[in-house]
C-alpha cells in the first residue's frame, strides 16, 4: 500500500526540550491510527510539525509523495492536509453553516478584488462552498443545527463542528487532536461513525486521544509516543497490554 503521509527522521527541539526525536511514521489510506502516550510525549507537537504550525529542525514530511516541510500551513492544507485543534477555534456567534463557510480561505482584500473583476465567478464559487458545507453537515449529522449559532450547541456538537470544518478541505490526510475530550452520549457515537466513514472514503486518519476505549474501538492501529520518540506501533490491544508502555503512560 502506498502511504498517504510519510515522515522520515523528523527532529524538533525547543531549547532543551526535545519534542520530536527521529520520528518515522507512515499513514495509509483508509486506516485510522491512534497516537497515544503520556502528557508531554510530543503528540500535539507532531501534528503541529505536520501541519506547519512551526518548522522542523530536520527530516522530511511527504503527502502523496510531495514534500510538505518548508511549506506554509495554507499550502499544506491546499495539498490535502486537514486537522482539528484541541481548543476548537470556532466563531461562537456565527451559525454552524457559516463556521464551515468561513474557511482558512482567501484574504478579504483578495475577495473584493476578485468580486470587482469576476463577480459571477465569485458567486458561483460561493454557491459551491455552500453546497459543500451542506454536504459536510449531513455527513457529520449536523444539518438540523445548520442555522444555530455555534455557542448554543452542546460541547459534543461543537467538537463535531470542528471536525466538519476540517472536512471542508478535501483532505487526503486528517489529523484529529483529542476529538473525544469532554464528549459524551450521542455525540460520542456520532464522532466514532463519522471518523470511520471518513477513513472508508480512503482518507488516512490519525487521532491523538487520551480516551483509550475510543482508540481501541476506533483505530486499526496504535502508535505509542514518549519523549518525542515513536516507541511502538501495532494493534491497540497489544500496546495497552504492554507493561513497559503502561508504566510509561501512567508512571507507575
Ligand atoms: N511552542 C513550544 N515551545 C516550547 N515548548 C513546547 C512548544 N510546544 C510544545 N512544547 C513542549 O513540548 C513537549 C511536548 O508537548 P505536546 O503538547 O506535544 O505533548 P502531548 O503529547 O501532545 O501532550 P498532551 O497529551 O498533554 O496534549 C512539552 O514539554 C511542551 O511543553
């Protein structure tokens, strides 16, 4: 299987703190990989390195064979990389639909210029974005709250909006940062179904999550990180059962 995402020898340090130490990792289409490890292991930092929040010191990141490292965040996104954030970054007073339509898109000035030069083109593009948003809301079971301000949703629904925003990008690789933290009840089930369906569509998915039950139920494989290193990769049940890893996780 040709990997969607290929990371080789990724290093990053902040002063004396090593957040990535020779990380090699591949993510394959249609597979959900759970990234686990104790607080401070470097899981979110790895997502930040992949998505371009900060640059790596060494190593390469490829998406469908194309180098991502060195590119700005929006370029990585346009090549097919999508992610969610631990703090949701929603616009609380905007409707759910508008939250999806306000993407990491063009600058306002650019829009005005294009509106002046090609008004029909801009309108047709916006109609396309709306259709896409409506389709994504259906996939994430949020159509019923499309007109509701994001602030009025339950926390679980807000988390789903975070995922829906990421899905607006026609991603080849989706990184989910703690999608289940604080999520209960129906939203929990829906989140699981949505992530599974995204993977079934051929996307390579990677999930950082402390909820081990969610990782076990959802993921095809687990990757255990500690101190910026990938220590193990394999079936989640095996990682959870490994006393060496359990000790590192719980520090017991
Ligand atoms: N921008 C930064 N500047 C300095 N140190 C940073 C920065 N980003 C992360 N770190 C440090 O890198 C280490 C790894 O943090 P990271 O958030 O990646 O861990 P994590 O495995 O995601 O933890 P958690 O499960 O608690 O979210 C921590 O010691 C953190 O303080």
